[in-house]
């Protein structure tokens, strides 16, 4: 604990790294949400009687795209944090 406190005391820039990585991850997450909304809207809307909300029907390719995009979110955020 003493060695770690000596290191942080002599290298104060080390405190900026976690804050910077979380800010970059947050910006990427905002971009990811905007793209995910776009991918979610791909498909044909299916309207039901007496409902003002449409159900989006996806084909198999869109479902794979959603899962791939979700994996990409986890991978990129983990990469940013580990970087």
C-alpha cells in the first residue's frame, strides 16, 4: 500500500487515465445507442387493432446483426477500459 501511494504521489497523471477511459467509453456508448435504434427500426412494422405502438418484425439477418452489434459493444468497451 505504501509503494502504491508513493507511485500515485509521484505520478499524478495516473488519476486522469480511468476518467478519460470512461469518458471515451461513454461517448462510444452514446454512438452505439444511436446506431442500435437505427438497427432496431430495420424491418416491417406490424400494426395491431386498438394499439398505437407498432411491432417491428425482423428477418433472420437483422437478428444476427443485432447480436453482432451487441457483442461489438461489449468488446469495444472492454478494449477501451483495458487500454
